[in-house]
C-alpha cells in the first residue's frame, strides 16, 4: 500500500498579494491587525491558505463598500461571524424549538 503525501495548498506572500489585488505591505498590515491568518513555512515566511483569499475579499468589500477602516473591520468581521454561527445554530434547532425561540426574541 502506498500513501500520497498531500500538502494543503498555500500561497506565499507575493502570490497571495497578486491573487487578492492587495499590495504586500497591505497584506502585512492586515496580518498585524489580526484580520488575516497566515501560517509560517519551514523558513518562517508567511504562507496563506486558499481560504484566506476569500477573507481578503470580505475585508476589501467592507473597507471599500462601507468605508470602514482596517482597525474597525476586525470588530465588524467578528460580529458577522457570530451572527453567522447563531443563524446556523438556529437552523439546526428542531422546528418546534425554533418557533419558541423566535417568539421569545420578538417579545423582548
């Protein structure tokens, strides 16, 4: 039996910058603010999982579309993620419990 070693696809800083349309310095700034979550390769260089391309798109839409500064985007992204988790939890409730939860929310 043979096993294939599969490494997750990752982009180095320059490839990530090209893929997202961001300047590498902007990418470094977003990393410093905690808005992007790179990993380090064996040499200690930043590498970005492909999922971080979508994260950059979300950040750019908030920054450009709503004129939110990068420091505030962290708060907005955290709130949007929390809303998404709560909505998913609500969808996973049994229908009867979902109706009870909706009634309780509207009464407040």
